[in-house]
């Protein structure tokens, strides 16, 4: 879904680092170097960024399809 604003474990801010993290990964930078440059040191925060799966676009397509089906009924 949407990246959380804070780490679930320690409460540190991570949401503001998401856009830069994704941009640099698309530029073929290594994730560990990007996280070090962004100042993400704790392993709990690092896992929040590395393991996040952005599925909001797929969910929105499903919701739109379900709404269209409901209107046709």
C-alpha cells in the first residue's frame, strides 16, 4: 500500500525518504548505499523501506473495476 510515515518498531521518520529511495534504485544504485546516504542506520527502518511493496496502483484498478460492475447491475 502506501509507505508508512514512521517505522513500526522505533517510530523514526521514514516516509520522507521513500521517493528519493525509489528514484535512486531506478538509477541502478545499490540499496545499502542509498540507505546509508539517506541516513537510515537502524535495521528496523531499513527493512521498512527495502521490504515495502507498492500495490496501491493495483488496488485502485480493482476498486475501479468493482465500482463499474456495481453501476452496471
